[in-house]
C-alpha cells in the first residue's frame, strides 16, 4: 500500500514537473512564436512604412534646405549684392556639387517649368534640353509630372523609374520630392531609391532571423543552461557596443572628409567639440581649439555682427541666417568663413549650446569684393548702352548680355545665356566660331569682324563686333566684346566668302589704325612746333617781305600735313569723322584744276558735269582726296601710251529696279561720280582685292597700296558706295554714289579776328623742349605771364607750393612719370577750381568726353595754332569750365 502510494507520488511529481515544464515551455514558445509573427507580419511592414516615411522626410528636408539656398541668393539679388545671372550661376554651381548618402552619390537636380533641364550632375547631356517628351522605361513623363506636382501643390512626391545614381545602365524605381522656387521658375528636387529601402529591410530581416535564432537558443539555454544565458547576454551587449562604435566611426569619417568644419560651443562661446578637419581649415588640432571662439577672430567689425547673430540665437532659441566671420589661422593667415548655426535646447526649452558648421569662402569673398567694387558703374553702362555688349566664357558661351543684344536677337536673356553665338548662326557658318573666332582670340587675345545671326522670328541680321580676351588676376579668363547691328550696311545676300573677306579686311584696318595711332602723337607734336614757330615768325615779318610768303607756305603745308594724320585716324576709325553738308561739284572742279597741271599732256581730261548745287554730307578734303587718288591712278595706268581720262558727275535716283545694282544702298536721290580711263584695265583675278589695304601691283617705291583703300573707306564712312568695272584692254571705270541731303551748307564768311589777349598767369607743362619754348613765347605774345615746366613732377611741386598764383594750367597728355590725366587729378586735389586745358597729339587714354567727365576745362588736339589757343584760353578763363571741353 505504501509502495503504491510512493509510486503514485513519483508519477504525480513527474507529471507535475512535466506539466510545469510545459507551462514554462508552451507559454514561452507561444510568446516567442507570436513575437516572431508580430515582428514579421506587423512590425517589419510598419517599420518598412516608417522607414519610407523617414526617407520621404529626409529628402523633403534636404530639398527644403537646398531651396533655402536658392532663397538666399534671391535675397542677395534683391539687396543688390548680386545680379540675377550671377546669383543663378552661383546657386547652380553650389547645388551641383552637393552630395549625400552613404556613398556620397545622392544628388540634387534643377529644371524649370517648361520643363527644361537647368542642371543635372550625372546627366549633363540633358542640361538645357526640352524634357517635355522625356519618359522613363514605363512611359511616364516624369519631368512633366514634376512640373504638374509643383504647379498644383507647390511641392510633392513623384515616383518613377530612373538610373541608379551615376550608373546609367541600371534602371530602378525611385521616389523624389520636388519643390517650386517661384522667383526663378525653377523646380528643385532629390530622391531616394526604393531598392535602398528594400535592401535595408532585407538586411533587418536577415538580422532578425539571426536575432530570433539567438533568442531561441537563449530560451532553450534558459530552460537547461542558466549560466549560458548570462554569457550570451554579455556577448550580445558587446556586439551592440561594437555596432555603436562602428556607427560613430562612420560618422567621424564623414565629418573628417567634409569641406565644412563642425563645432559645438557653450552659451559663453567656449568650444566643446570641433571636427578633425579643423587642421585643414584653420591649422589647429581639435584639442587646441577648446577655447573661446572669440579668441580665433580678427578685429574686423564684421565679426561683431556675427556674434550678435549668435547671441540672438541663444536668447530666442531660433535658428538665425548665415553670416560671415574673419578668422585667424594658426600660421598667422586670415580667412573668411560662412557660418551656419543652430541652437541646442534642453528638455525645458532653454538654449544650452550652439552647434554649427563653417565653410572657407576666402576666394569667393575676394572675387566678390573685386566685382562689387566696379559692378554698379559697369551695370549702368552695360544696361544703357545701345551697342550690343556681351561676356562669354572661354568656350564662347554667353554668360552675360545687355538688353540691346536681347532686343536685337529677339530673345529673352535666359534664352541666350549659356549658349554660344553659333547657336544663332547658319549651320554652314558655325564651324567658323570654333575654327577662327575662338582660336584667334585664344592666340591673339582679340577678334573682330561681321557675323550673320538669325533672330527669334527668323530674320537675318548682320552684327559688327569686336571681342577681347580678358585674363583677370584671380578667376578664369573670359571674353568681353561689343557689337553693332549693321544690317542696313551689309549686302542682304552676301555669300560666305564675302563675309570671310570682310573679317580679313577688318584685321588689316586694325593694323592701319595701330600704325597711325602710333605715329600721330609724335607727328602732331612736330607739326605743332612747325606751325607755332611759323606763326610767331609771321608776327615779326612784314607782309611785303618775300620771306613772309615762304613762311606762310610752310604754315599751310604744316596744317595740311596735320589734316592728313587726322584723315588717317578717321579712316582707321580712331577718330570721329566730321561730315558736313557741302556742295560737291565745286570741290570736284577745284581738284580737276589742280590735276590738269600734274597729269601728263599725253592724257586728255574730259569733264561731263551735269550737276550744279547737289549737296552731300561729306568732308571737302576727303572728296578732294578721292578725286586725286582715282585720277592719279588712272593717269599712271596710261603714262606709257597716253589716253583719255573722263570724269562724269550727275544726279541719279535709285528705285526698286536700279537699287539691285547697289545692294548696300537704300532707295533715294544720289549724286554719281564716275572716273574712267582708256588704260590696260584690271586683271579679273585681282579686281576683288584692289580695295584691300597695302595691296598694289606696282613696283616697290611706286605705290603703298593705300590709295584705293582710303577711297573705299571715305566713301563708306560718308554713307555711299563704290564699284569698279573693267575689261582687259578697255580701261577701268570707278563709279561712286553719295546720298543727297536736304541740309544746307554753312555759309562761308571770311572774317578777320583779332587775337584775344590776357594778363593772367599760366602754368604750361610739356615734355617736348621745343614745344615748351614755342608755347612760352606764344603765350607771352598773347600777354600772359608764363611758368613752363618739362617734368610733371616738378610742375606739381611748383603748383603745390603756390596754388593760388596760377589762373590756368595747360598740360600735355603723354609725359614721362605721369600722364596729363593723372597730373590734372592731383592738381584738382590741391585746388578744385583751377581750370585745366589738356592738349595732346593723340591718346587712347583720354578724349573729349573723358576730359569733360574728369572736370577739365578744355580738350584740344595738337597741332594748335595761335588763334585757337588764344580763343580757348579766353573762353575758359572768361566763362568757367562749363561746356568748355572740346574747343
């Protein structure tokens, strides 16, 4: 009986133990299974949704941050710190370089509302392209979707198929957040790849499987091996610590390789943390920077403003705008940094620290300083000038254009910026842009000519331009140029060859201008000495003396020589041409009278002048020069055989039919001058080159090749046109058309004026010894007291010692050690009301307009005769400075 009871108890105990085991195992097992199921069926989907929401919020935040960058540049435009073009360019450049993500390959892009791509870092082939019809592999018009989203909601998410980061061969699903920046009409966005989320979920699932396997092992170990449970717990704790450490290492690596230095400081500005790249930016190791931030700044007032912004963030707890600081580097150097800070709050909302990031913007600041220094004046001139003004990058793409150029082409500024001029040319002319234009500019530093462009409405225009390569001290080289619409002057159906020859012609004309400008100053100085001394001599010689006539001839020859230089300068476009209404027939007749005595008697001159009072806008001296050149050329062609020289002058009318023969002229009334000879004629192989400068068929010493080039230039500058017709053995006929004008010629009245005299004290400065002596004697003759100096430094010292002694200063422009302009500016600093007359033979540094803007009383060109000098001096002294420049 007792044995049975014990047996029953044993069986009961085993059953109870088994039941207890089951009561432990089954609930634990059920809990484990339910936990696993809840994780895989509820938690992971929820986690996946949460992660996707986090990704969405992340790209939303990144896009908003980058949108703020655009807003910052837009505000700088409104404040006048940047031009719209400069602001957009800088914004694009800055956003183009932004990267994030584990691999540093996630990016931002910008398109407009067209949609057209503004910037894509990995698909540069789309930049500037119309994306209206662009679709992903599923046929979705993604960029149209972007635009529709921002138009409807200002911002939003769009899913589509796109290449994997920088790998165009791998197309995967992607969702992007896009936002409209309305001031510029831009859509900015960034996205996340769905494979990223799927990969992270798969990674989590894999970890969870491992985790639950470990849990199961732990549960089993708890039931059978308690001690192993402790060991496994410790093992898992260590693994968690390693994971945390690894995450910290990754974060530190990202910070160390960033171009921004991160920091944290207390509310008393003492730094508590500085990222390791501080050594690269400031030269300090992080441990050396655990000091007050104010100890790193210079005494630049801008730093005080920056600290005020930080103090405001500490007081208000609100994030403040970016600001600049000037910091001292360890090596003693100074750098500019852009600072972005945010307040750190405790649980009560109190600000306990400031965290921030700073970026080195020294080079940008230096460039901005130089640009801002002259930007306003340049912008006003740039926008108001009627000529076409442009700036191109080194590859010829427009980076800035003025309103006149936009108006000429019919495009908005944004439609021109970023494109080369060749985009507005005929396809067959586009190769010239790279082969000739850019190549010449990069080698020679400049290029000029005439180019054909097509406006937005399809019209063709001709633009005469000059471009110069600029190499600034800092920054990249660029091309600056100006142009002018010369469509009315250019043959409408000009062939490509004619355009290329026009470019070559402009180069030769530039050479003439350079040569003429180089000799004009010295030549006019010499002529000034000759003319001035002859005038002085004429004052001392009675008219009945035979020497009087000879000296008067020397004076007249000197004046004509000076006129030749002025004509060459005018011809080479170095000076403005003075065109006045004049009766052309008397000038032609006077020229023929002179020619009769110079042309051999073996040549008969026949005049057929069928015009009387026809008036044209021209220069009589230049009309005389045309007739002399054409007639002498004709006589030289017939000097061996003799012949007939025929001059015809008649009035003609160009109508719709006859105007076709003169494509460069419009319909209207003209006077036609023809010069024909019976010489051997001109070879058809060279007839297209006869107007080229320096081109001649004569032997060395018998011709410069400039005669017909000068004639061509005078005719063109007078608004006319010239043609040549020749057959071998039958002579040559030159035909010139001048447009008639309704303006009346000025009446010529011969007046004898007395020299205006004076008794004031004049300071005369010129480095030419003979000019100084001559001018001193001339001024004394006019009654003035004269102090003369040949060195501007000595003259400045003299004036500074006795500034009130002088009533007038006359100075040369080109002098050693100091130009006339610089000398004048220093005089005006000493005495603002001193009248100054600047006198020059030729200068590229100053002209009448520049002299007036500098506050100079008068501007005269050498050589100056005594009457002109006397009248100019009296006008300046009697009337003051106003409206005196240019006498």
